[in-house]
């Protein structure tokens, strides 16, 4: 019985971690996009290009972290 409970607990922990990571990623991306739009309104095109690169890097890093954590 305790073995089954342990397996259930592991699944719950993984699900919670994934959900938390996804929420954090969404929040970070939203914040970055808002900041980028605000700055882009002032500085124009160059910032938009830089921001797109930054967002892509953040997304890649987050995906790698999620994969490592889950595995």
C-alpha cells in the first residue's frame, strides 16, 4: 500500500512542479513582452529585435530546465 502511495506522491510532485514552472514561464514571458513593448514605443525597431532574441533565449532555457527537472 505504501508503495502505491509513494508512486502517487511522485506523480503529484511532478505535476505540481510542471504547473509551477509553466506559470513562472508565462509570467516571465508576459513581463518581458510588456517591458519590450513599452521600451519599443520609446526607442523603436532595434529594441524589438533584441527583445525577440531575449524572449527566445528565455523560452529555450526554461524548456531545458523543465526537461531536466522532469527527467
